[in-house]
C-alpha cells in the first residue's frame, strides 16, 4: 500500500441527445464540415436572444432524478465570463449558485471484489452550453490554429462528484457506471471519441502526519484533463498520485499554499504535464443571464419523471443474478452490453430453462461473434428460439459442448436449425455401453498413460480424450475422462 491516501473527484461533461443546441435551432450532428452548424445566436452576434431547449432540460432532469439528486423548484442561468478563441461570445451560459439539482449519489461496486461497494456523492448536476473547438497544427510543422464553432452551444450536462473515490480503479468504476446509466436512460450516447463524454479529474493526496491537526497533510489539488478513455483516466490518476507524492517529498507544499494547477495527460508518454493555474469562481465574474427566464419545476413534474424511469442498470444486474442464478460478474457483463443484449439473454434463458447455461453461451459464443463481425445483437443470425433448441440438446447430453459449438457454427454459416446442423454433422448420442467399451480399449492400449495416472498425474487422463475423439467424434470428452479414470482406479 502507498504511504498516502488518494482523494479523487470527477467532473463529467455529457452531451445530451438533442437534435438542436441548447439555446438555438442549430443541429448537433457529429462530423459536419467545420462551421456549418452555426447561427447568429451560437456564435454570439450582438442583439441576439437565446431560447432554452426544453428537451435538453427534460433529459437533464431525468438524469438528475436517476442520480438520486434533489431537484430545485427554482433554477436560473448564469454567465460565466472568460475568453477563449473558440468561445466567440466571451462568456458561457451555465449555472452557478442555483443549479437545477444537487446532493445525489451513484453506487459503485466491483464484482471481482477489489474494493467494497460504496456510494459516490454527487455535488451537483447542471446544464451549460459547450464552447467550440480549436485545432492546432504543431504536428504538421506550422503554427496555424483553426476554430470550428459547430460545438458552440451544444447542450452539456455537467455532473460533479464529491471527492469520495480513493483509487484510480474506483474512478474508472464510477465512470463506467455513470456511462451505463446515462445510455440506458437515453440521455446521451457517451461516445468519448466524438466528444459526447469528457472527463476532468481532481486529485490530491492525504499524507499521514500524526503531529498535525486531523492526523494528515493534504497536498495541493491538481485537475487533470485530456483523457480520452476510461483506461486513460485510470492510468493518468495512477501516474499523478505518484508524481504528487514525489513532489510533496521534495517541496513539502500543502493544500492552500499554491494555486490549483491544471495538467494535461499525454497518453503516449504516460505522463501529465503542466498547462496553467486554475481559475477560481471569482475569476469568472458570474452574474445572472439577463436574456433567459428562470425555470420552475414542480414536485408533480419530478414525481412524474421518477415514475417513468425504466429499470436502471444496478437494479437489472441484481434481478438477473437472483432470477437466473448467475454470478455478479456475468450479470455485469450482460448488462454492460446494453438493453437489446439483456433482452436476448432473458428470452434465451426463459426458452431453455437454464440461466447459467444461457449465460455461458451468450458470453462466450454469441458475444464472440458480435465482436468478430462488428455487429449488434439485433443482427445476430441465430434466433433465441433456435439457440435454445441447441442448448436443450446440450443440456440433455445428446450433444456435448464442443460439438455443440460446431453445430452453432453451421447454424451461423448456413442458417440451419439445430436439428438440421446436427444431422449434417452426423452427431449421434453414444450409449453408455459403447462408451465404456471404447474406454476399456484405450486403457488397455496405453500402459504408460495408465502408469502416469496411477502415479498421481491425473491430468494425464486428458490424453485419452483426443484418442477417443479420433475413434468416435460423438463421444462426450468429460465422460471419456471420467470412465477412463474409473477403469484405471479399478486396476490392481
């Protein structure tokens, strides 16, 4: 264990799934030619008036309710003043002292047991507009910079957590659960490659110091940016914790002695680098947005949103594990594939009557095909009805698992039913007498293997399986091994 406690809080900026921007009618489609999705409002022309996108507010409200937040009955908009080349108005419309929601939480867990289940507090969830995008050409050997304002005015939901996470692993688990929740709700697609989910991480250390008040010393907080994947977040935080401890040992600097610093993450160098000192809220000169009316939300509206929420991922994982007897890990993997995959699994489990068997096949075989072919579950060539028919033959012992996978491959390639594929492959159940006779022949023909097994090398019995398969491809490998071991143990 490191000689310090890592303290992490995360700020997630999530693009909402709206067709138009937060305060104007411009499109939000990704990949459009630069500066083609703009208008006088989102590029900040004098005299223009913004109008709130009600759909964006409703999506934000849905997310806040699902995150167990308190919803404010009255909320307003504020101007956050700062100058960036890609912020043409010179200010961003955001929310400051009266966000529309606050004091929520998100529960995280790890099915592998690497940390205990915990609730990460949510300080606030508020709405704001995005800035544009600056593109720099240093890598091309020029000093040119270009600005694309297509993103200016895109609706963002900013979700600010409390500093409740104590490891990079917990931070990654929080982001994974948050992304899953928002995608299940239909609030955002959370595509980091397209900028729909961006994460800033605040991190510092608590170093034990019994002589100090509180028994610890807090190091200066650093905000880490430019992390383009959850893996990058985890790596960046692990690196930054080590860097901060080394700096503390060298300088002894404490929280409050130096300004908060912003550092970027270089994925190729596996290191953070200094960018600038972070502004305080006073530097932004917040004041109420004069061109937008406040928003009132009634308790009845909040309750209506709460009743309309679909089953959330955490509830779904619990239900699958309890209903179908599968492990927490398997339930998590199934739910992480999105609702259509869950529906496929549930239907398959119901049809074959064995949740564990269904989970094994969807996670090993179905998911493998989806990944190899780059398709979604709705494009999977084998229906749950046909796959359940195959699993019924496997469960009854008519077809062993290995041959069952051959059958499934034929069903995938030629669109056959399980019975048709089994017939084409010539698979037939081997009766107990025929199997025992084959095993007796193998034991008699392999004295060295027999001696190895009697000498304690039980894994040597696996060699009988390959020989048995060559003589009769329809034998069950597990039964071959069991019978051969029984015969060997009965020898004098």
